[in-house]
């Protein structure tokens, strides 16, 4: 008898709750139509601003490519204490030249705010027991020749371990730096007209 009573109670409870999820979804859908940024207000003014940019960009392809992305970049800059892009720690021409120079290699780190770019290990199929990596540090906000430094390091495999080569790679480092500076200068002159 107790089992039958329990089964009936459980059945009534389950059937009475069957429409709750649907009703909640309908209510939430109506709320989102009237105020699409309602749930973003809990997260603070920056989240609301991004939401409003996203909502205003809907249906306007030109705005959708710029408004939301610019808003998010401004948010990242503010969180990093960089304001509206005026206190970025690296020169954008040097950054672009570095990325363009390393475009054929897999990147491990690309930190635009810190000015650090590092490739993953680069393997040459003709020399299977050697691998190299390139690390670039952009140290300046201005487009100057000593604003970027490159450091290439190579390792050899001895059958069991990878060991650092003691080869002098200063010429290779200088070639990488010169390539970056050349591409940065070219981009700057193209932009400046």
C-alpha cells in the first residue's frame, strides 16, 4: 500500500513539473527580447557595454566587425592598465614585422602586451637530430633599431637527451632582427603614405 501511494505521489509530482522547464524558457526568451543585456548587468558596467555593442551591431555587418571587437580590446587594455591603447608597451610596427617574419613557424607564445613572441621547436627534416626555437622581445614603443631583439637557440639530440648547442648564432639573430626592422619600416612607410 505504501509503495502504491508513493508511486502515485511521485507520478503526480513528475507530471505537474513537466511544463516548468518550458514555461521558464518562454519567460527567459521574453525577457531577452525586451532586455537582451539583463543578465550582463550582474557582471558590471563593462559587461553591459560589450553586450550593448553586440546588440547594436546585430544586423549591421560593418559595425559587427568593429564595435564588439574594439569594445573587447578596450576592455582588455583597461584591465591591463593600458587605457585606450595609448600606453601599449610595444610598437605596433615592430610587432607586425615580428609576426610577419615568423609567419612560417609554429608560435608557442605571442603576447602583444608584453612584446614577447616565441616559436615552438622548429625541426629541419634534413637534420633530424637538431631543433631550434626563436624568441623575440620587443622592448620599445618607438620604431627604433634597438627596440627589438631576437634570440635563436638550437639543441642537438645525442640519442637520449636534447642538449643545448654552444654554436654562435649571433649572425642568425642579427638577420632575424634586420628582417623585422625592414618589414616594420616598410609597413610604417606604406601607412604613412
